[in-house]
C-alpha cells in the first residue's frame, strides 16, 4: 500500500510536469520528447524507493540515439515499462486501451502521444501500424511487446507478426531488449508489489533489416525471438 501510494504521488507529479511542458513547449516539442523524458526520473525514483529490488542494466551501449528503431521487448509484468524507462531511450510504445483509462498514468500516456491499441478491432490494429510508421518516419523509435500479453511463466509467448512486417517495410533496424525478473515484482493477475525481486534488462545489438524482403517477416521474427531467449 505504501509503495502504491508513493507511485501514485510520483505519477501525479509527472503528470503535472508533462501537462505544463506540453502546453509551454507545444510549438517546439511536437514529438513530445521532453514529456517522454519525464519517465526517466520517475522510473529511477521508483526503483530507488525499494532497496530490496536489484536491477541490473546491460548493453546500453547498443542504443544509438542517432538511430530510429523498432524496439522488440518480451513482456512479463506491468513493471516492464519502468525498466524500459531506465534505458533513458526515446520511444513511443504500443499499449492496450485499458492502460490509457488508468487515472493519472493513462493521462500521462495520452499527453506523451503513445500508441493506443483496441484489441479485437481490425481498424484499430491498422491504425496502430499507421501511427507507428508515422513515428518511425519522424525519427522516433517505436516499442512493441510482440507477445501481445504478459507471460505467466519464464517462457515467452509466441510472437505476433506485425512489428516485424513493419520493420521490413520501413527498413528500420530492430533493437531487441530482454527483460527478466519483473514478474516477481508484480505477478500477472495481481496488483501487489513483492518486496524482493532481482531484475535485469539486456539491450542486445540491433538487427539490420536491410536485405529482408516483405515475405521474410517470419524469418526475422524467429531470429529476434531466438536472440531474446538466449539472453535469459
């Protein structure tokens, strides 16, 4: 309860900062880079609040801020986004509509112009990939959880195809990121923070999509999944 209270207060603080920044800097920060960057200190403080969490980051040198990526990450927990913010990388992430409805947190997501997915609606799925394509062409990386939902075990769920088709279509490199241990922070189906957890985030070398043809998306998907599984 104490941790959720602290998280709520911090998130409310982020929202007010983001709200002010998006108004004052609207003509100068239309990509909402500065707004997104407020998630960096939010994540750093959240992790530091619990001394029983061990968080290890590696491979950050594989993120080139001058490049635009289709970022592929596995999905274990709601805490994954906290870990991803700790990379201090710029991206828009695709999230299900339910998260945008969460008071304060969802408001921040909307102000940061993240991409909303309405499950089961073909028109929404098509719109998601159009938005993702637009952001990539504007020089902003887009992050996908290709499993589509959180894994209940240490095994990754099967990957969906869309992100890999997009990477080939836009000829953008894929940046694989493995996240481990976050299911021990907030287990699937629970809203209770665990006291002790050992987490890691590994940024793997980017995979160039040059030379891949549209029909090669399954091959690309398998390559990325194998690399993420090897990072466990």
